[in-house]
C-alpha cells in the first residue's frame, strides 16, 4: 500500500509534471502550425493544408520527418558538447513551466487529494524564472562553439552578447511588478492584481514594453533573431544541426516563446483572471465554465491571453526587418536599460507615497 | 596568452542571400569586414562565344538567359543593336509595345529586387507582396509572348505578334492598381526605423567612386549623378515620353531604395503615356529573311533595370556575328562591392549585395 505521503509528495507532482509537459509539447508542436497559418494569412499565401484537414496533422508529420532524418555530427565537432548543447537548451525552457500558474481560484479534487492547477507555487517564482530563462543561452553558446564551424560560432557570439545585454532590462522590468504586488510568487502576483482591481499593464506600461521587447530578444525571434539570421549566418548557431538535435533547438525556442508569453500574461494581464474579476455582473464572461468547475474559466482566459501575446510575436515577425548587431546592442543599453531603471525608480516612488 | 585572429569566412556560392552562385571571401575582424574577395564564374556558360556560331535570329533566346530577371531588356538591347547595325526601321506600334513591355519589365525586375532585398534584411512580408504584383506582370508577359521568364519577345525589325485582344486593358488595370500596392511596401519599409537603421549610411558609394568603377543605373543615380541612357542617348521612342530621373543625395542603400521605388512610379508614367499614344498598324518592319548585316561594328546601350546594358557586335558580313560582347551592368556594378562593404558588418554585406541588385546570369554570362 502506497502511503499517503508518497502520493501527496511524489505521485501527484509527477503526474502534474507529465501532464503539463505533454500539453506544452503539444502546444509547441501546434504553435509551429499556428505560426505558419498566421504568417500565411499576413503574407497572402496558403499555409500547409495537405496533411490532414487544413494541415492540422502537419506538426505530426514534421515531427516524424525530424525523427527520421539522419543525425549528422560534423567530423571536427566536439561530439560530447555537440550532443549536450541542444539538451542544455531545452531543459531550462521546459523547467520554466513549473512555476507558471495556468489557472487558479480553486483546486481539483481527485480521489480525495487536492491538486493545484500549477506545478509549484514557489515564493520566489519570478526570480526562479529569471534564473532558469538565462540558462538556455548556454546551450546556444555551446552548440555554436562545439560545431567548430564559422557561421555557428558567429551566431553563438552574437547570441551570447545579445542575451547577456537583454538579461539586464529583462530583470529590471519585472521589479516594478514585484514592488506593486509585494511578492515574487506568480500566484501571489495574480491575486494581487485581483485585489488591486487593475491588471498591471496599466501602471506598468513601460515595464510591459521593456519586458516584452527583451523577451523577444531573449527568445531570438524577429526582429532580434540575429543568432540565427538566415540571410547572414545561414542558420546561425544551429547550422550544423540536423534531425532530432535540431528539433530540440526548435522545441526550446518555441517553448521559450510560450513561457515568455505566459509570464507576460501572468505579470501584466492578470494571469487566469477574467476581465474585471471583481464585477459580479460580468460573470457571464466565465462562459458558464465555472458551473462545471471553478478552475476551468481560468484556463480559458489564461490560454486566450497567452495566445494573444504569442500573436503579437508573430505579428512582429510578419512586419519588421531584422536589427543589426550594433543597433541591437545600442537599443538594449541606451534605451531598454535606462527605461527599465526609470520604471523601477518611478514605481518605487509612487508605491512609497501611496503607502504613507 | 590572448591573441586575436582574423577570420576568413566563405560566403557562398551556396548561401541564402548571395542571390545565386556568388562567392565572397570575407576577412573578418570580429564581425567587421576588413577585406572582401569577390569570386565569380560559377555560372559561366560562354554565351558570347556561343553567339559566334549562331545566326542572328538564334542569338536572341540566348540573351534571355543573361539577365533572366529582366529578359525583356536583354531582348530589346540585342534587337536594337542589330537593327542599328543594319539600319532597319521598326514600325511605330512595335516601338510602343516594346516600350510598354520593357517598362513593365523594369517594374517586375525592381519588384524582385525589393522583395529579395527586404527579405535579406529580414522583412519577410514585403517579399510576398512584391511577388503578388510581379505575378500580374508575368501573366501579362505570358499573354503577350507565351513565356513568363525567358521571353524571346521581340524580333529583329519589330515584334513576332501584335498584342492579344484586351491586353492593353489589362495593362491599364495594372497601371491603375499598382500605386496603391506600392503604398503598401512604403508603409512597411520607407519610414520603418529598423529599415532606416539597416539601410541609411550603409554601403556608401560616392559619385566619383561610382564613375571610376563604371557603376551605372540606380546605384549611380543614388549617388546624385543624373545619368540615364533613356534621357542621355534616347533609343526607341523614349524621347516622346515625359518622365523624371530620380536621383539620391546620400549615396547609401536607403537612397538606392528610394531611387528604385521612384523609378517604378516613373515607369508607370511611361507605360501610361505609351498606352495613350499607342498607334495602330504593323508590328513587323521590312526585314530580309536571312539577317546578314554589312561589314562593320556597332555598340548600342539601353537602360536596363540594373544599369547600362551594352551590346557590341562585330560583323564580317556573314549571317553570324564575328564577335559578340555584352556589357552587363551586374558585372560592372559588382566590382564596387569590396569598396562598399569595407569596414562594415557582416549584416551590411548582405544589404549591399541586395542593393547592388546583381543577377548572376548577367555577371557570369
């Protein structure tokens, strides 16, 4: 007989992890399809539509294709690091999902056990996220270096410089939110937004701006996709990668996108809360899902908001050209960092005044 | 203990943004380009030599394969050179239709340039917008001569066919809708801060240097030199149309962008005027069945989308040229590349290749 303790501390978290990993992997796979669909819509062309109805099975076909591709390691590459690098990138990307509150306002009752809709509510969740998200860059640097090839090395150097530069405003921009909510717990921040009767994107509009821009830069997406700028560096750090290793890099990139979008949702757009969560009259916004279970509307709103943030990601990709290396650095150091520091100072001052 | 090393990096011949089989050997100091070696010849087919064994009619399809993005101009330049050598007069209607198709070709060629140039710099959507409009033009060309890329559209002495019924209306429709479409590219790029940052002050080619290198076309005009063969040495019926020659001031990639954008508008103006003045009549002049130009030599240039496109023929009175030589603007303009990218970043090299608007078929011949 398995003891109550083992179930509570081991089996339930493990199940949560597996469920969220599964859902996230599926979401990542379908994110690629969504991206292609939305870009195609913006660019007046057809998206994949041959595999399954409206191309809905395309991600699966892509996955099978990548699995079956020959796994090439270049002769001159450092075999161990070359294999390790994609893994080092993908692990932090998924780990970050651990502290994201996908829904809230209640718990599931499964076989008499309380199951939260998030994996963990760490009291330093935000700091944890920051730490984890910085780790992904090691994989990129390692991969570029271990390939022992020129274009990947240039890509790795670029990404090292870029991610280090944007790590700073990325960190500064969330301090404002922490000061307003008085907590670094992701769940706590959402609850604070409910109590404040306002989502933090209004008081923290600069914080949101800096955070989102740095987030795009952190995840190497256009207009900041310098490490893999295909027009210049062929494919940047993953030029030499094929098959599943390449897929791991892509997986990490899309997971990071989803993570950043989730953080934006949580910090600035009230996480799982519906619009005006304290106004009873707007209860219809829960779409009746709360009658089935109080946690369900949270999922709906969280997914909707995250998707909208991801849409902005794709929108950027469809609109902007790519920054140049030096311009990117200038934007980071001259604009993003001062702006985020200003934001911290002003927010701190206002919070201090209001408390008095 | 620590030392820095220059890095030799090979860009091309297989590279996403060298626009074909161009190979550059870059010597990099970090990401700064200190030296560039342009290696060409991967697409060399010996067209000039081939022409010596073909009769004059058979050469025209070969000219299609030189600058395959603007094949109408290769055709136009070639047939006009032979006509000049033989003193053939071309019926007016044929001249007008040549001007219309050639100017539409200029727009189509500039659309390819804009799309690929923007794609190199990372703006993906512009590419698809440009190709949407190019599609309309290619359909027009297909209706006119049956081909979409290598047209072989003209004949020595005129045109093989008149335009099909309703064709001019379709061109008029294009002339009507195109300014609106061009507005869309404008919205995406012209005032875009990232685009400005990537193109302003990049790949500067001053007027003096441009002339020394023999650079022609939009690259020369962006340096402020108002030289256009259509105005300087009018050929065909270009002297009858009103159009401006856009010039730039800052000699950089952004000015070359603006010049080409304006050239598209001016081409549209020419097409409009040519459509309005299109005379009726024959499209084929009086030409002997066997083309046998008199002994002599001739050089003739036309203003292609990439610059001055020259044809030099030495005839010994036979039905084949004794010597054939093309002055291809891509080849000449490409010479300026090492000068333009010296001291800039790798990302700028891509922008400069794009702004030179080379076609490797034209470079290597």
